[in-house]
């Protein structure tokens, strides 16, 4: 009867809504639904969505289903570069169990080389450790050639894991954890309801790195608002200096209308910094980073400079120089860069000299009536497309 009940409740392969940019071609396995915390004032994801942990049996069925599809693709010796819709459909219809979402993910993963798996949703480590270890073993049995298993995790959850749990997970393939540090300022963390303080972030990060797991630490310029901008920059740098993460990911604050933070701004309880202040904040943070060897990545459209990327300490001055060159631009050219960047035409300042889209940027500035006084309000509206 139990097996019959499980069969009835299994609704097929599941895929969550978000994943890191560098996991766009990873196999996505959903262990939990939504976020167990879901209180961060700035975050629009998972709001009004009920949190639940998927049954281990269902997760195993997802993995087995993907394995079945991958085996068939390997048997067919399908060439990713020559995939044709008709042939893929023919392969799909040949299966006894057909799950279009699972099959599409299997094809995408197969074409990408089947190197990485990303576990969803917001914080899968909230599951019971013995269940997680069982899932990791099954993944390893089904896909022994996997190079990377990655996941999101909250610092508070990492701190609650029993001793040696992270080490055991690492031995079974977990080798990258993405953590939303956001800020090193306790005032900012408390205001944004992160549920952890700076000391907690630092201790959790150290445990991850001591377990041999790669740490991606996300920080959010602008999150301190106008009033805490300097403190946010300097104390975030201080926390990062203590952590020395493998990768520091920059994710500039974008205010989604659905967030509590956006409502605070409407009521005058929060003031989002403009581009110039956020650029100054980012520069201040980079300047204060010291004695670390992290890679800096700025690979998101919300960031004003996608080219602020490099390895500490070697590329520190180069990254700071990019921000300085922005402030050296005449006001009209600075506006052109800001608008073109948020329209997706530019990655860095040098693109202004080579982009075939400059006429579109100039026309947009004319149509929007962009001036130094209203540029930040217009940019906020453009950025809404990406939050």
C-alpha cells in the first residue's frame, strides 16, 4: 500500500524557478520547494509560496528518470550540435514513461557535457542530513562522472549542521555552495531580516571552506540604503576579508514592487542609493578588501559594470580603475553608458566606442527625456525587468 501511495503522489520531475547564472546548463534537481526562511525584505522570490520538503522517494525517481533519458541519448550517440527537433521528438516518444520537463532538462544537460548538478530551491541543506547523504550517494551511483554538485544555502542552516556533515557531503560530491551574505553590517542584516549576523556569516563560511567546499559569497551594493551606504561597504569588506571566499558575486540591489523593501521606500522608510552612490560604495568595498585571494564576478545585468571582474589582489587596481573612469566621463556620456548598460547593450565602458547600438541608446535617452536629475528614477524602471 505504501508503494502505491507514493506512486499516486508523485507528480513527475520538478524544476524550481531560480538558479545561479553559472548553473544555466547544469542538471536541476529540486529537493525542496521554495524557501524555508522567506522573510528577507529585499527578496521577491518565493513570496506567498508554501515551503515544503519533497519526499526522498520522489527525488530519487527524478534522478532515475533523468538517468533513463541520458542512457538512451548515449545509446543513440546523439550529437548535440546536430540535434534536430524531429529526431529528439522521436527519441522522446519511444520512452514508456514520458516527462517533457525531465526530458528537456536531460537533453540540455547532455548537450552541455553533463558536468554539473544544481540542487534547488533556496536552501536544500535544511533537509535531514541522513536524507541528503542518501540522495548524494544515489546521484554518485547514477552519474559517477559528475564534476560538480552545487546548491544554495543559508548561513544559519550551515551552522546547525552536525559536525562532519559538510565533510561527508563533500566526499559524496558536494563541492560548491552559494551563500547570500548580502552585507557585513549587522544593522543592514537586521533591517533586511536576513536571520543571521556578521559573525554567523563568517563562521558558516569558514565551515564550508574547511570542509573543502568552494564558497560563492553574494554581496549586494545598495542594500544599506543612503543612510548606511558607507557602513555597508566597509563592514561587508571586513566580513569578506575574514571569510576569503573562493568567489565574491556582486548583485546590485534592484527593488521589485512586490518586496517589503519597495513598500518601505514608498513610505519614506528606505531610500535606495542612485547609480553614482552605489558605484562609490562598490569602489569603497573593493578598496577595503585586503589579504584575500577571491575571484570577483559581476556577471549580472543589475550591476553597472559587468567588467569589474578579476582575481584579488592582482586585479584590484584594474577593477577600481574601471569605476574611476566612469566618474571621469562627462555627465552626458555617463548617462548614455548607464542607459545603454541597463538596456543590455553594454557590458563595460569600452563598449560605448564599438557598439552598433549607440544610436538606439541616444534615441532612448531623448524619448525618456533623461537628465542627470531623473536618470536614477528612469534606471530603476528599466531594472524592474530583471528583478
